[in-house]
């Protein structure tokens, strides 16, 4: 019997895994095609798995632009869901942005 292929339909581009894929490459190699850096960062920071949040943090540490929305997403990293290392890096990045804002 052949398995019927179904494709998942995403309600918004922010729900699609394609939006976070650029995070797997260094920020310096990012070129805005289908989304901008902020949208990619926010999607990564809000993704339900730590992997994407950590890659988004790496982008921030590599110089990706941070604004109030990104800083708020950094501060909102779930305290129990992610490792202490990721939470501390996120808090440090948010604190740095807040001190420069």
C-alpha cells in the first residue's frame, strides 16, 4: 500500500520551519530573501526547541541587530524549558541592549 503524502499547512510564515533555517549559517552570510533578520531572530527565539533559540543567540552575539522586540524575546526565554547556559546568554544579551538603548 502506498502511503499518502500530506503536507503540513502553516498558519503564518513565522510557524514554518523554513524561517529559522538561516540561523544554521553565520549571521555574516545572511542575505534577506524571504524574510528579514529580525523575523528570523524572533522566530528562533520563540521556537519551542532550544536548538533554534541557541542559534538565534549566536546571531545576536555575531552582531545581528537587536531592537526592543528582540530584547523582549531574549528576556522571555523560558526559565525551565532551556538550559541555564542559554538562559544566561539570553539575559546577558538583553541586558547589554537595555544598557545601550
